[in-house]
C-alpha cells in the first residue's frame, strides 16, 4: 500500500501541482485548503508525512503541525513557506523540516520519500 501524504495549502495551483507530482511518484495524496479539513483527514487516514503551508486562512502551519503531532505522533511534518524567518518557538518539535517556496518537484519528492522511510 502506498504511503499517505497530506498536503495543506490555500493556493489551489500549488495544491494541485504538489498533488500531481506526489501521485506520479507513487504516493497516496490527500489535499486540503484549510487546516480544519486537514485535521479531519489526520483523524481518519494513516498519514505518514504532512506538508503544510505556513499561512492558512483558518490557522497557521505551526499550529496545525502541533495538532498533527497529537493525532499522528509518528508522522513527519514539513512546513512550506515563502517567509524569510519562521518562528517555531511556540510549538518546538512540531515541525520536522522547513522548506522555502518555491520547492522544486525533485526536492519535494526527496523530502517526502525520506519522511515515509524514516
């Protein structure tokens, strides 16, 4: 069974592109535009890696990461951001890796593969 990945981004172009890239690489992908919807997926699906945008309309990627770790403690959480400096001190340990946008398809696949294999 392919490893499940959750992508959360409010930009539909990024969400669709990332979903296509990761599905083509053999992953099962759940794609959501809001943190609330992502939490529902985390409650019901065996997510191995979660890829969250830093700024979401209903939450922040850091807050979502903290909730994700509560629901799926073994899941790897990757934060994607276009921001220069990201403050992770509010929830230390919730985010396993930060990627700066734009993220190349090769880098995305590399990071997700490393996350599901760990």
